[in-house]
C-alpha cells in the first residue's frame, strides 16, 4: 500500500540528492521522508473518517445515552469505547467530567471514558497503522479500551465520590438525566466543509510533533546500532516494564510525538510490550492533566486515579510481552 | 449592543475562537462586547460538554469547534 512512498523517498535521497545507499545519513533521511509522508497521509485520512463519525454522533448524545440506559455493567465498556472514538483535547477533560457527573453518570463510568480518551484517538490510530500495521493497531486499540473498562470499574467499586471537590459534590447532588439536546440540523454537504476544516486543524496542530518525533526517530534509526537497548531493557528483566511505565507517567506528549520514538526503540531491541506500556503511560497520564483535574477532585482522588491506571498499564505491558 | 461570550479554559482552540470573534465583529462593524469566560464553574452553568463555546446574547451558538470568521459574522 505504501510502496510508492518508499520509492519516492529513495529516489529523492539516493537519486536526486546523490547520497550513498546504506550510508547513515542516507538511511536516516530516506526513513524520515518515507515516514513523514506516510503518516501525514494516514492522519488526514483517519481524522476525516473520525470527523464524519463525530459529526453524526456528538458527545452530548453519548452522555444522554449513558445517563438514560441501565446497562448492568456494560456501561463501563461502552463509556470506554466512546472515549476511543471521541476526539480528545485535554482542556476539555474538566467540562466533560462535570458534564458526565451532572448527567447522573456514575464516577467509575466517567473515569472509564477519561482513561481511554487520550490513549486511543484518531491521531494514535493513524500513526499506529503507519508504523506497526493493522494487527498491532487492533491489539493496541482493544487493549486501550479494555484498560479503560477495567480501570473505570475498579475506580467505581472504590466509591470515591466523597473525594470530589465540594462544588462538584453539589453538582452530583443535583444530578439528573438530561434529555434536552438540540442538534445542528445539517445535511452531509453542509457538514463536509466543517469536518474537513476540523481534520486539517487536527493535522496542523500535531504536525510539528510528528515531524520532530520522526526526526528523532530517523536519527536514532540511522545512528543507534540494532540491539543497543537490549543491553539494559531486556525481556528477561522483570522490572523493565514497571520502570518504563513509571518513567513515562510524569512525561507529557501526545501519541504523535512519542510513537515515532517508540518505533525506533522497538527496532533496536526493546520488547514491543514494554515500549507500548511506556507510550500508554506518556500519553495517558501526565502532570498537566493532574493539574487540570485538581479543579474537580482532591489530591487523594487524583493519586488513586493515577495509581490504579498506572497499575493497569504495567499489567498490560506484561500481557503485551506475552502476546508478542 | 450584542454580547459575545467565549467559554473555554484557555486552550489554543479557545484563543483561536476569540481571535475569530474579534475579527468578525470588526468585519461586520457592529457594536459588540466580547467577554472571555475562563472560570470552570461559570462555564458549566451553560451545561456544555466540550469547549470552546460561542455564546451570543446568552444563547449557545457553537460548541466544541472553532468557527471561521465568516461563520461568526453571519451569526451576529
């Protein structure tokens, strides 16, 4: 599917620029051009597709659906799945959290949504397909959704409502089902320009992360010998996964910035499961997110939330390493 | 005079919306007051789930996306 891009990149680097085949700079540059074009192409495609879904299936409708139906436990899985398909901007996490609580959706279900949302999104999916292919993407997406479901369920069972900020408790007290919801009535032709603009906006906003990420990846690809990381992050070292995860939690980057680096780590010998767990920790949990959540919950609740999710990520890292 | 409120916690999208709203007001040449609402409790009073939100005369016009200058001008 992407052969033409590889041919283009090779032609450009070895033909036009006249770099030597298999030279370090040549390999790094060809890798950079190939990856950039492929990933930007996939990004545009997937964000447009997700844009169409979201235009017809906005967050308000999801909230009302979750608040109106009694689902006997399936609501965790559903909330987590919805988290995967909705676009996520960390600045929207607080309004979203309050909105869910206000609609009478249980705290654990809200957490399920919040956990999956940054882990699985259009940018992550596009880059995953570009870098690791369909199979790994599918495994990543389903484990991201599973992680949100399990994490949300555990947090729900812990009954943590008393640890919310006082004003949020007030909101919780007055929670009610909300049916009021006015839809923008537009046909597909009217929606299309909006969807296209949004998709271009998303691609633009991650553009430099992608370029810088691929740039770092390309340099590592060209200059770090294969098997380099194996010296210290080996499959046999049982502490590798928790260490990688704990290192990733305070770091903040989106999937766009971290994935090209993860790709190179894997190529140079880090087990895929360890690398994926590291990535989940980087994109799923971060200090900026904790600061935002401080407005709606106590420090203790944030700590429990982060603790449970970290634990789930570590476990999934081990499971990944068993699968791959 | 029309009153335009931009609800948002201060992310780049919200700043874009504010800039576009100012541009639209200038384009239309109408008298309008632009207020940026950043307090989360105040934002939640409008019962919205995604930011940024464009409110004109206390009526929610657009939520969760950044409208173009022309689009806002039409709403004024």
